C-alpha cells in the first residue's frame, strides 16, 4: 500500500489548512474534504486510492485538526469560504484539476465547491451527506432519526480534555449511528491527539463538528444540482440513521448522470472494510 508522506499545512485564503498526502506527487489528484477533520477518511481508503495511481490529499476544515483555529463557537466565515478553500487547495498543490470528495458535512462543502468552481474539479464523490444545510430538512427528504437524536443528545458530555473519556464517549455513541465502536474509539483518540489546544471547546469542536452548525450556509444550493456536469459518485450507508438513505438517493437522482453505491452494514461512517469497494468506484470516475 502507498504510504502517507505525513501531515503538513498549506496556506490558502489567509488560513493554514492541515493536509496529509499519499501517493505520487505527479499522479492525478483526489482531494478529500474533512467532515470536519481529515480522519473522516479511513487510512485504508487513502492508501488504496494512492495504490491505484492517484495523489491523495485529505485535509481539515478551518477550526479543525491541524488547520487554523480561531473561535469554533463564532466562526467568521461561511460555507462559500469553505468551498473556496477546496478550490484554492487544488491551485496551491499545482494540480490543475482534481477529483473532489466530501463526507458528511464535508459533502456539503464539496457540492458547493463543484457548483461554484466548475473548472477546478473533474469528478465528484459524495459520502453520507445530503443536498441541504444543517437545520430544517426539505419535506421530501428523510430527517435524522428522532429516537437516535434523543438518545445521543441526552448523554452527558465527557471532560473534553480527558483523552480516554472522549474516546469512550465516541465508542458509546457508535452503535446507534450504525458504526463500529472500536473504530470510533480509535478515531476519537487520534483526533484528540491531533488537537493543538488544551481548550475544551476546541476539543469538542474537533470531536463533534460543532463549528459547522454555526456557519452561514445560505443561499440554498439544492436547486442548482442539475448544473453539475462532471462524473459523480454518491456513496451512502443503507443503515445511516443521521442522514438516512433517502438523502443519498435524492443526490443521485438530481445530479445528472450520478451513480449511487449503497453499502450494506454502513451507518454514518465509511468503514475501512469498505475501502476496496469504495476505491474501485472512485478510481473508475
């Protein structure tokens, strides 16, 4: 498998964005938008894509991971700024163009980036996401499972400065989300280790992505999805209770020519065991 060349940062739009690269520097670029940190993308998938002849770069959104963190509770940027970061990264990486992939809320960034910067991106992959912003959902789209939301948000938060408590909190919430508790525990510990601050708010933002719920995501973009003119793959978990499958089906139906890959046994998180299958479809774009 292709190895990682380590984490560094690239300055775009006045921000330092944390990135990790896999594969050959001269290979076609696949840019993986963090959702919200880069660890939303399993190592196994990055390695498999790189082994398939791609330069893979996964990155942290602003106020997450190794990227510039100012105030996750009061972000002074919006969804369009995050989309512009993706386009600017392609230029900064001297790639010319790139396949763009987003997972979860990163999938929202990817949709808007592809719409607003059509000459930059050659293909699009959307994993476990939906065509509208956080908040009230459109009537034709399935919303978060209410029992799940009640169970998850009735739990007391951990001490965000306690690594083991944070990892245990992530593991305890994994099964209701259709995810693997061991994977959740390991990922949460890695995110904690990468958080460059002792501030509990910053740790919380890195673990549960609170910053994304606080940014301005207007105007709507769903009605523009028919404008997309690039090969598109939608990957969605059959048992995803957070963004239920109907959201992925809507994306695939509304983006011209998009293909839908439904993964059995997947909830909200792309599992390493699905890396080969996901990579095969992404490499075929």
